[in-house]
């Protein structure tokens, strides 16, 4: 095919769709079984536990077999793994690991065809060496290690032909049964995440746009002692060549790193999150731990810029100001600020002290000079905010998340999820004092 498409893409998409479609039916059967057992007098909590366990097994099994949208959602949700009940966290991590490790690589001939289309028929002349074996795989492409003609070690990201259509089809199917994730963790809202991923597909598929974002970060953090952004060597619509970076990924540090490495990685991630909008006018939008490496000199290398939020004025000042007011116990001012920003609807007769009580546990990491994030802390917050029996859940139903804050909110939660996976301890309050507008005023 002249356009570089791989002929079996539609067949793969159909197979994925069939597997995805089987989930809601089996879930309905399990729910009916649970209702039947309730009628016979079995403990409702035992029934719920059984439904959760069976749902988890089926969900993990299907996720472990899929690419495309399932991998994309899996990667996005992996940062919330720390909030899952412990009995599901292990199997969930295993399913996500299998999801990445089992992704079949694009054949070398197909890789060469994409390179020829994007870099020209003489693409080999631009490389001194090129490995046909991919060094890594992701949801829409794979990375090859190579040596550029001038001797530099480079990473070559090649997009799967037909990746956009396959990803869109998967996300459409996944959105239809996002309720399954709530079975595992009440309050885990997957549908808005899937909707956001769908809206941003065009940006993530455009490697030239990603290159512009990476160059903006590179310029902003030039010679920085804490953050390293690899240089962009060349870019086309479906091929991106960047400087190769060696070092353990943060995902590896989560798995087997020392406490010193965990603490340093957490501090660097927090610094990137809050300083990016101020320095580059951009918020890094994909805090998946596989996108970062901790270098021997202590710097954090940032590898993927496919998802960013453009914030030319930096993070909104009200975030810092309202956070500071909440820490200072200014309940009336906090409520006023939240109403002004659209977090509290004018029609809702909110009690200022209840709003403050709702926020304080979330702000615990900023109320002290140094805080250690943990899975237990995040699970506690997930239960407090997501359990329908919780007063915080009832209050939360009356609050609103303005559209302008959606991506900031999701990325912040994702970053917190990674910090909890790391079990990192650091002076996060000091990071906000330096980089979050309004926090130290």
C-alpha cells in the first residue's frame, strides 16, 4: 500500500473490539449472580467482594491482551494504581506490565516504510546505525535505538500505521463500560479520562507538534541542575528523533529503587509539575512513570511531550491563593474563592466550615515542611471521597470542576499517584512556595 498502512490493522481492531465487547455482558451476569445471593441472605459485603474479584480478573485478563486504546487507558490509570485496594493493586500492576511487554512489535519492513515516507527514501544515510529491534513500545508507536550520522546516540520514535483509527475505536469501546473500574474503586471516574484522551488524539499523533513542545521545554530548562530535556534531532509527522538518554526509569525505581532514589525522584517530579507552566508556559500532561528517568547526577530526564497543556500565563493564581487560605483556616475566603472560580455553584448553599473540612485532608502534604506520600494515604483519601456513605462524597456531588481546570486536575492527581507509588518524602511545600502563583503571597 502506497500510504504506508499495514494491512492487518482493521483485523486487529476488530479482534480488540470483540474482546472489549465481551466484558459488559459477563459483568452483567456477575451482577445478577450477586443480586441472587443477596436474596438468599448471604452477607452483601461478601457479595460485593466476590463481584469485585471476578470483575478484576476479567478486566485484567482483557487489558493484558490489548494494545491501542487499552494500553493508553492502562497507562493513564496506572498512576492511580496506588489508590486501588491492596488485593487488586498487585494484579493490576501485573496486567499493565504484561500489556507493555506483550505488545507485538511492528515488523522491520513496516518500520522502514514509515521512515522512508517521513524522512525520505535516503533515510538510512541520516543514520550511522539503526536497530530494527524496538527498545520500547507504547500505545501509538515504538522506539528504536540508533546512531545519528554525526555519531550521537538517538531514540527514534516511529508511529504505528493506522494508530489513530485503532486508538479511537478502542477508546470508544472502553468508554462504554468504564463503570467496571468503579466496581474496583468507588469514585474512580474513568469516563472523563477516556473522553479527554479522545479529544487529544490529534495532538498525540502529531510528532511535529510534540517536537515543538519538547523544544520549548528544552529551552526553558537549558543547563538546569535538576531537569534534563533531551534535544530534538529531527521530526516529521510520524517519526521523532531525539537524543538518547540512559538511566533507570521512574517505573523501575518504584519497583526496586532505594529510598534515597524514591525521595529524589518524587521531588524532581513535583518540581517539574509546578515549574513547567512558569518556565515554559506548558504543563507536562502525562505523568506516567515510564516517561521519566533518574540520572546518576540526580537530574530527572523527561522523555515524552505528546500530551501538554498550554498555560502561557502559568498555573492559575487562584489555585495557590485558595490553597494558602485553606491551610490558614480562612473558611469564608476559601468558599468565596471557590465560587468565583466556578468550583462551587451559586445555587449550592455551602457551609464554609464543611468545605474546609472537605479540603484539609487533601492538603495535608502542604501543611508540613516535609511529607511522605504512601499508598495507604491515597487509599484513605480515595475511600473518603469516593465512598457513597462518606459525608465528603455527599458534599463532593455538589461541587463542580470547571473545564479550564480539567487537565490541570487530572495531571495533578496523576502526579500524586506516582509520588504515592514511590513512597516519596520531600519538602513539597517549599516547591509550591517557589513555583505556584498565589501560594506564598
